[in-house]
């Protein structure tokens, strides 16, 4: 029996070898289940870092996976110190990962988003070390390759079960939890639950679909081989394989991810065409390209495709402006600066190639080209091989890679780790036999040990995250919430008479929302500053000071509320909260100088502290220069401008500019409908008429008071031209 032969080989291995294989297999099983979140959306960052919270939320920090991967690599070197010739012969599969790691640094020198850069370095190191561990083991014992494939298969089975469970039971539970819990206010997740848009172990249905297409080939391969152990007739094997694969197909369909469907179709055509002779294969590929060109006009009208086109446009502009790389994380800032006014902001361009090229420049382009080169090379190699495990792995890899050009799969630790390991599991032809010399083995091992030693840095990073989460809980409460809403954990809530929030108290009677008993001495401004300074020394994270600013503001307004009700408060301590809130926000601004939203928060605090009108409006303008279509920012300009006008300080130019920009922002809906080729709604047509009348009034004001202000005139002409284009559409 096939399974017994593999098990027999496993049992013949040394104890240390069996332990190593088991550790790596467990990690491969857990990857998509506990690390399915984009590392910018990690729910555990807002809950205490303890085992219960991790298991409860099924969302572990990225650093845990990186530390585990580096430990596996260290364990692998200890168990297998002798390097083999075939390990080096086909090492090219790791060249793109190494190139990507190097590509992060040219732009990383100048990036203002150090926290994001550090996260992605953690991301790539994890992938590199885990896949390298698997690579070394399978080269030492080729028969254990199927054990790692089996671990991925088992993880896929659990993920499929989670998807089916979510569809038939979880969604209803999610909607009820969201409606009942005062701590949950995420309408987006409620909408997905009501629409039964499947996302299982991931935040988004597209991410779940990406994982399903990645493991599709391995899932079919393992099903077939398991059935061969019990069934002899090939027709019955085929029937049972199709039947048992139906849950996977069901989950994939329920995600309703058009990008995944397209990627899976293209990958299927390319993979199955490898059976054909070269001439016929190229004909199939040519027909596929022709089909894509014919489909492009209709596909380009889809809303998500239009938005992704905007992401790509901004990424290419970044590449043109900074060919050496702007730095990982800078896309968020550049997109705010260059996007269509009124469009939603984003952190990533939902496209692997644009993410790497736009933010890392030429070095990123080289890294991406190396990934493409590997797929081209593998297609040539597999075309000469009989259909087998390699083809099933390649099928999933290609589908995932194509889909990664339509979404941010590359930034999801669990799936990227699975992708890298599957790439390492492909068996290469004509592998050399024999061992390397002692000098070569020692040199390579020293390099790998140096990489493994980085685990100390990631342990420190994990501890920093632990301290951050505990401080957050001390400031705002510690209810455990799974952002995918498999569960919401919270006990009975009590009303806090200090921060007016419904939240439980700890066993000492401290409110878990604000950390006090009702007296400011229990959470003084000095103690908050001291707590955040400790965190700041541990990690580079602007969220520390934004969190502090928010906490100071809560404390300040609670004191104001007590005072307004006739209570006695320490006015000096109360004003100290507001002062420290402003100072904390200034530190956040200095840590993220290109993120415009921070300046707007700072301007609100300056206004609250009655700073000079010029300073408040200058700070607002800095924010609007970085985020020119911020409704919040422009509404603040209108509000503060009106307030200062009554005090005798006029900001007519700034107010008029914000009026013009708000008009442009309000036309975002009609603009996108125009791009999609849709007819405008009655409400949109009414909006166009209202805007046209308003622009006539603004025109009179411009001619009367600002006829020499070229910047305002250009802004006015831009809105007028846009209205004319929309009217033509009507």
C-alpha cells in the first residue's frame, strides 16, 4: 500500500529527523489556518498575547510564523550538516526570494513607513527560511516529499471544512454577534455575512479563493492516491475523486472571486496544454491570449478592474518618479496623493507586480522578472515529463501566481509560505549525486546559521508586540474579537462611570476601557507618557503615539464632562491631558510625515487648545497637500474658516479651495459609472445639476475677488470640465 510504504520509510528515519519533519509538517498545516490575515490586519495586535487569545481568534502574529520557520531552519542545519551537490545545483528557485529581500533595502533607506518595511522583511525571511528547510529535507530524503504534500493537503481539508461550516452555520452566528455586541461595529463584515461571501480563515473572500486555487492540484493528487489504496477500478477512483472534491469546488464558487476563476481557468489551460507537442501547445496559448484580448473591453468595465487599474497607474507613476524605489509601505501615501478624488484609499495596490515594482523600483522589477522566469523554465521542463505530482503542484502555483496579479496574495503570510514550499517541493530532473566538500558545506552552513540567528530580532519584535497589545488593552479594553467573526468573546459588561463606556472591570476593580477607578491619579498624563515611551524604545510604530493621543483625549473629555455636571476636577491635570494629546500626535506626525490624516488630527487638537488660527490652518493645509481629497480635512477647513471669520480672521482662499475640492469629490460616483459605461442614476444627474449651479456662484466669486489666483482658477476649470464630460454622458 502506498501510504504504508511512506509511513515505513518515515519510521526508519532517526528520531531527530522524524521530529524535524513533524515540526515542519505541523507548521505547513497551520499556515493558512492561523496566518490567513494580511499582516496589516492582524487581529491579535489588539488582544493580549497569550495562548488562549491566539487559539480563540485563530489569528496569530506574523512574527510567530517567522520565529518558528527560523527555528526549523536551525534544526535542519543541525540534523543535516552535510550539504549535497543537488541542493546547490537547483538553488535557482531561491534566487527570486533573495533578490526580493535585497530589493527592499534601496527604497527602505528613504521610506517613511519603517513599520511596514520591517513587517515585510519579516514576511520574506519567514518564506525563505521555511521553504529552505523543506528543500534541504527533501534533498536528503526524497521520499518524505509526499509527507509535506500531505501536510498541505490536511491543512486544505481543514480550511474547506471551515468554509462549509461558515456557509451553513457561521454566517448566521456572525450576523447575530455583530448585532448583539456593542464592541463590534464593522458593517463590512456584516454585509459579507448577509451576502454569504465566503472567506473562512481569511479576511477577504478573494484571499480565501487564492488559497483554494493554490491547493487545488495537490488536493486532487492526494485524493487520487489515497483512493488507490482502497479502490482498484480506475472509473470508481475518478468518480470518488470528483465527489470528494465537490466541497472544495463549492467553497471556491461561493467566494464569488472572479479573479480566482479567471486565474484558475488560465492556469488550467496552460498546465493541461503541456501534454501537447510544442506546435499545438503554442497554438493553445495563442488562442488563450486572443481570448483575453477579445474579453478585455468587457472586463475593463468591471468596477474592481477599474479600481485596480488606478492602483497600477499610481504604482507606475511611483516607478517613474523614483526608479530606485520609494520604499515598502509608501504606496498608501502616494495613492492618497494621486488617486481619483473621492475614491477609497488603500494600503496595497492589490497586485504583486505593481506592489514590488512601484515601491522597490528597478530592483523590484528584477525580482519579479525572476519569478516569471522560474515559471517559464518549469513549463519547459514539465512539457518533457510524464504527468505526475510536479504537474499538479505547478497547476496550483501558476493559478495562485496569476491571481496574485489581481489581488494582494503576496502579502498574506499563510498562503505565501505554502506557495514557497510548494515551489521547493517540485522534483528537479537530472539531480546530481554526492556531497559537497567540507569547506563548501561549512561556508553554506555558516551563512544559514547567520540567517537563523536573526530569530533573536524577531523574538524582540514579538515581545514588543506583546507589550503594545497589553498597553492597548490597558487603555481601551481587552475583549477578544476575531475579525473574521468565527467567535466574539466577551463577558457581561458593566458601566464605567469614568469613561462612560460599557466594559467589564478586572479583579481589582479597574475599568478595562480606561484603566482607572474614577480618579485621574490612577491614570495620570505622566503615567501614560511613561508607558508609551517604554514602547517607543522597543519598536518603531507610529500607532503608539496615535494610541496615546486618543487615550489622552478620552481622559480630557471625561474630566470636561464631570466639570459640566458640576463636579470638581483638577483643571491643571485636565489641561495636561489635552497638551499631551497634542504632543503625542506631533510625535506620530514626525514618525509618519507623509500620511496626511495625521496632520488633520493634529489640527483638531491645536484648535481644541486654541492655538493661533494661522497654525491650525497651516497644519490642515499640510494634511490636505498629502491627502488632497480628504472630506474630513476639507470639512474642517470650512468649519474652522467659518469660526475664525466670526473672530475677524479670514481664510477665504482656503475655504473656496475646499468648496471646489468637495464638489470634485462628490462627483466620484458618476465618474466611476462613466468609466464603467453605465447610465447615471436620477440622484447622480440631480447632483450634477446642483454642482453646476454651485459652480456658477463660485465663478462669480472668483471673478470678483480671486481673478489673479491661478491655482484656484485651474481648480475651478478642472471641476467645470469634469461636469461637462458627465453632462455629455447624460
